[in-house]
């Protein structure tokens, strides 16, 4: 019997366990803010989200053999301690890549509607992983001038950070790190204040990647953030300073969450050597039914389809609710806003026919093109 303890907010868990687990198991749920080390004494596998810090203080003295986080990020996992205790671990990189891509495109839609950005301006992307590659292709298909940088990759189309900071809008998609050749802690800081004058900066990676002193000290920077230092008690002053502020929900689409569950359940089954045979073939993540190439093909050369991105993700109303929180409400309400974020699909889950029904305000040229397909 494999004993599994799981965050109660991981969706579709029982269905995925039934599909992929070929051994007998028991499942108990917990709330991340109420979990104590004593609760894990007899647990074999621990499934978490980013709301729980997993370190030796939590799992020390337990018999845990596997920790899985159903999230793309992993800085809440003390991987060194897990390795030291010979505990297998994994997370779900790329599970919500489309969700965060959708968020950034919705931000662009808001900025276009506000007259703060237009498709003749340039976009710079910091990092070139799962999210950034999707963004790059979508923006290129919309004929928006786009550049990307990533010091870890050798790619002829990538540029350096200086050229990224020269763009009109910069969006950051990197993991949080404090060591190594290119640590990302406060990688955007006060030394970049002059370069960011009259620019737009979007941060959906981690709060510590951008210096909050830079944000507070700049009068000419339009800052848009979904992530914050010291979550779930972020600085109210920084929230108020941001043009759009959301409570870490960029990756919170239905598809992103379901993908994360599937990825950690399958890895858990592999660790315990009980992955069902029919599951050995990789089950594709929930995705655009026709592939990224077809999205690029279908929107190439047309105007920015604002409603396509913004109808499922009303950033202005989410931001207004977040900014309205008083200081004494932040901790509790931050968690509530995340937990009760309205269910939403990624834009790429719609068929072309569904896109037409969804977005009656698309540019006439694009609407005609879609109807002709």
C-alpha cells in the first residue's frame, strides 16, 4: 500500500491516480497552511503546490520516498535537502506555459486598449524556455518586432540583455535563482533604471527577480506584475504602484492545473514502479487541437485579436479587486483570491470555429480569414 498525502487544491488527482497508478494506494488530503511534520510520519509520497515550503523541517523523520509539485516553479522545494535524504522529487515544467502566455497576451491587449502600446513597438523577452518560445512565435506572427535573450542557450536569433532593455516592452520568464553563472535574484534592479525610462515591464516569473526598490523609485516605468516578494504578504505599496497587479494567477488556467497534476502523478508512479503499461506512451499535455504552427499560420499578418485573449481573462477587474485589499486583509485575501480565481481556459483550447463565436470584435480581415478556413 502506497500512502499518498496531497494538497486538497490539486485538481483531477483521483482520476489521474486511477488512470496511471498500477498499485494499491491510499490518498489523504491536507491544507498547505495547516500541514505539520507529524502528519507525514507514515506517508510515502507527498504531492504539493507552490504554497507549501518543502524542507527537512517538514519531512525530517518521515518515510517519504517521493515529493512532487504540480507546478512549473520549484523554488519552494529544498532540493538539496531532498537529495541529501535520498527522496526523489519532481515538478511540472511547462505545465502552464500556455496559461502564462495567455496572461502576457491579455496584458498586451489591455495596454493596446489604454493606448500605452501598439503593434509597431518592440517586445523584449528575458528567458527563452517553454513560455518565451510560444510568445516569440505568436508575436512574430502578429508582425510585432520581438527579441529574446537567454545566456544559457546558444541560438543565433537570441540577443543580449542590453538589446532587450532597449525594447518598448520587456517581459520576464526565468526561474528564481541565487547562485550559478547567471543568478536571477534582482536581475532587474536600480542599475537598469535609466534603460527602463518610459518602458513597460511585465513580471510573471518570481517576485524576487525584479528589485522592488527599482519599482518604487521609478516614476517613468509602467510595471505589471503577477508575482511578489514575500507572498502571501506582499508589499501593498508595490501592489498600488503597479499598473496591473494580480495575485499570482497567471498560470492558473484549467489546462495548466490539469497538466501539472498529470505530470506529477505519472512521475510518482514511475518512482514506485507502478505506472500502468498502457500509460507508458506519453499522453500529450492539453494543447491547441491543431498545433502552434496553425495558430501562427492563422493569425499571421493580421491585427491584434484583443478579445480572443481578454474575454477569458479580465485583468483589469482582477487587478482592481487585488488593489482594493487593505493591509490587514492581504495575507488571508491573497490566498482567497488565488484559490477562488475564476475558472478559465487557455485561448488555445478553442477551435477556430469557437474562436469566431468567442471573439466578435476581431479585425474584419482576420474574421474573414477564419471563416474561410
